[in-house]
C-alpha cells in the first residue's frame, strides 16, 4: 500500500484524534482515505472483507460492541455497510470517555441515515479528505507557506518547482489521484477516465438509490465541466445539454448534481459576503467546481495536448486545480475558500477566510504579464470597495499563477505566487 509523506490529511487526522472520540473521514473514492487512516490505527476492522462481510453485518445487528473491541484508535473501514455502527460507536465513545477511540472510513456512497438515531455531535469530528495537492504529490516546492503568508501579512519569497506549460496540462488531466502519482504518464491519465466511467455507470445511481441514465450523466458532467469557475444556473446547464432530451429539465439537473455532490464529485464554492463601502448587490449563487480538475478533463474528453491547443479551456481547468489546492491548504489551517461577485461584474476567484477573521483575496491566472496585471487590478479594485471600518483589511492580495519561476511582491504590494511554490 502506497504511503505519501506529505499528505496534509495525516496531520489533520492526528489533531482531530487528540480532541474527539471518533473521526469520520469523508471524500471522493480513490482519494486515499483508508491508506491515511491505516497509518494512525492501532487495530482495523475491514467490514467488506469477503471472508467475513456477512458475518460482520450480522454482528453489527446482534452485538456491535464485539466489532468495536480492539486497540484504539480502531479503524472501521466501510462502516456504512452497517449504519447502526454509528450509534454503537457513539455509545462506546461515551462509555470510554477518552479521545482518539475510533476512525470511520468508507466509500463515497453515503449510508442509510434513517438507521442512525444520534448525530454524534460532541463526540465525532468530520474530516473531508481530498485528492492530492501539488505539494502532496511532490510537484510543488512548498517554499511559500499559506500559514506564513497570513502570519507575516504577505512577506513572500520562494522558488517554484520547475514546471513548463506541457507539464501543467498533464497535472490537470492526471489529477491528484494517489494511485496515479508516479505512474507512467499514459497509464496515469487513464485513472481519471476510469473514475469518470465508474461515476456515470454506477456511483451516481448508488448515491441516492435512484437509477440514473449513464448517457444523461455523461452529458450533464460534460456541461458542468464547461461551467467550471462560473455561476451557471441549472436552467442554463439544461439548455446546454445536447441531444434534444426535453425531459432533462431543471429538477432533473438538480437531482443529478445533488447525487454528484453526495459522492464528492462536485463541490461548488459558496459566495463571500463582505461589508462594502457602497450598496453594491452581491451575487449569492455558488460557483461551479469539480473536486479535481481531472474529472472535468475526463468529462470533456480532453488530454494534455488538447489543452495546449486551447488555452482558454486550459485556463478554466487550471482554476479548478488551483481551487483544489487552495482548499486543501486553507482547510488544514482551519480556513475556508469563497468566491466573490457583485452586480457590477466585479469578480474575485478565491477569498481565503480564516477562523480568526483574517482573510486574503486571490485571483487565479494561467500566467503571463498581461493576465497577472489583470488579476492584480481586480484585487485592488475589490480591496478598495471593502469597508474597513466594519471589517479588517485583507491580510494580503495574491495572484496564483500556473506558470512562473519565483514568488514575489509587486511594487503595488500584490503577491504573485506560482501554484508550484505553494503549500499549507
């Protein structure tokens, strides 16, 4: 079983085990949840072991405490096969009264929650694990730390890991799937395609127990890929779908998208609502994103060479990659990532907001002086709109680029940071 020394989730899980009795790790399939959990477990129960699966499920009904016996932290993998284990874990956690007792992992398909009687509040910690960021896959130098940028209010220097535009296109299409890291390039690219096929033929229907048409799912996911980084409505997505399927209306699109969210294929970005000097109306629609850029590439049927021939599409999918990495880094520090857009059309790709109230404004650009200048202008315009008598000023303004050799501060104070230099 592969292990990765730079998995940020390792430190997050360790911290959560120190504070709560049980930790539930969620995230897309193939993201490495079980691999990470195994490294922290003192004993393991594989609920889906073919030799004992039926016996385990029966035991969960008859005497669940026997399944929970073992050295702590005890990992219960594929726990959702017996949802009643949730309440058993909660009860056992109360009885023991100590943190770090259980780790629950499972497939991306959610359990039948009608069999769960208690929320787990106060005993459980929830942890979302994502596909790997470039720092975790050893493709970012990590010389620029997001944590240090906040603590130093934007002092920056660092050299990016060498990466030309062809390699960046490969990173987008390969994605951050752990098993793809280190594979021969053409084999690594197959992983995202296989994942996409599994979603449309099986996982999307299993998410809510309602059968889904694979061809509809394929077309919808393709349309969603074209909408990356936008606030495209379900009505617009419905109209974008080809094939003349009049029955695929807003409600159907909504049900398919909801299923894809349940299995962590889609994760839209919520809007940011700051205090402004003027009464400008802020758009509250979520911004469309896949959890990994390779899903969008697979849905569109594009390879790295296709992206190099269409830099506009590459820029959109690079934004999905950068958002994935920013989410990994920010959430490990207790922060969240939001999007800003107002009625005047002013838009900011990412607002990284920390729990202590500090935040930064970030634009995501593929690279080049013209795009960096455009991003910096947007950031300064938004910063000037903020009412700093009612909220703090941004800790820093940052243009995250796909290309570039160095991280630096411009004369106007805006930071330029290549994604291949960044870490949490």
